[in-house]
C-alpha cells in the first residue's frame, strides 16, 4: 500500500477507503466475533432496545393521552438519540484501543475514530429502517408523510454524532475521568433531546431553552417528516447545520492536537 503523501488525491482517497474498510472489519470481528450471529448483533442490539421501548409505551396504553400514534412518536425519537449517544460512547477509548494499529503508516488516529462511529451510525440506521418497515407493514404505525425530509434529518443527526464523538473522544483522552462519566451525562441528556416531548407542548420559556440544543432540532425535523401537518414542530435546519459545522471543526482541531501526543504501542 502506497504512502498517502506520495499519491494523487484520487489514489489517496482510494487508500483511505481501504483503510477505513479494513478498520471496520477489524472492529466488527473484535467486538462481535465470528460465533453465533456475529456481526448481526450490530443491528440486533439497537433493534431490541428500540422494540422494548416501543412495546413498553404501547402496552401501558400511552396512546390514551395523545391523538398521535404513540409507537410512531417513540420510533421517531428514541433511535435517533441512541445513534448519537452510542457513537459518542464508543468514540471514547478509540485511540487507546487501536494504538497498536498506528504502526501501519497509512492508519491515523482519525481513521480509528471514524471507523468506530461509522459502525454505530450504520447499525442504528439499518435498525431504524428495519423496525419502521416492519411496524408499518403490520399496521402498528402509518407510512411517513415525507420520507425525504426524514432522511435529511437523520443524515444531519449522523453528522452531529460524528462531530460530538470527536469532541468527546479528545476530551476523554486528555481527562480519563470524563470518559467514565460521559455515559451518565449522555443518559441525563437523553430526555432533553426531545425524545419524549414535542417542543410545542412546552411553555414558551422552556421552548426557548430547549431550542438551543441542536439535537432537539434533529428530533423535531424527523418528526415533521413523519407526521407532516398532523404535528406542530419548531425545527430550524440552518441552526442544526451551523452546529454540525462547528462541532466538526472543533472535533477535527481537538483530534489533531491529541494525535500529536499519541504514539504506536
């Protein structure tokens, strides 16, 4: 494999693609192994978690408190939270866990991080598509109103997950204790992401506070795509894009700084 510094842009891109692909395969094998269903756990884990939440809300008859389909309400919020939360959690330890791979001249710290988060985002995406398709087919929820708008919201939140993951990884590498408490912090942030409420249902002052959180815009946008005019939402895609760009820039700068002190071991 050629060195990245002695190739054209296109050759570098192809090398980068192969590096990420190889790291992805390694991540899948080391995490899930080859026994039983192996890498299928990647999709089954988030699918089971989402199904448990959906069943819990359905069988406590939460639909009595709202005219909206409660299964659809949960499915348009919880999986998205799982995506950015799991991606940021898995990003912690990506550097120390893959330090031995840095002996390979074309493997960089950022590559190990991207491969881990890509795996989480892909797993959450496939699980979301799978479970939503099944529930629509069996009649537990109607088909989405605007699938393209939903895909756009999901894509923007995937970018958010990458940016957040890089920032969290860099902080956790510098301050080990942060890595241990981020799981709890992200759990506390889960109800603040809009997963269990519409911004419209909150008092005016609370709406203004909640709309400062970028993940609330992602959830509102995704639900707008699903429910259409049946739900009043307050998303601002431009705000979410700006937050994503800032997080990506900050994450790349922080990872670059951290990478200077990382040595293969």
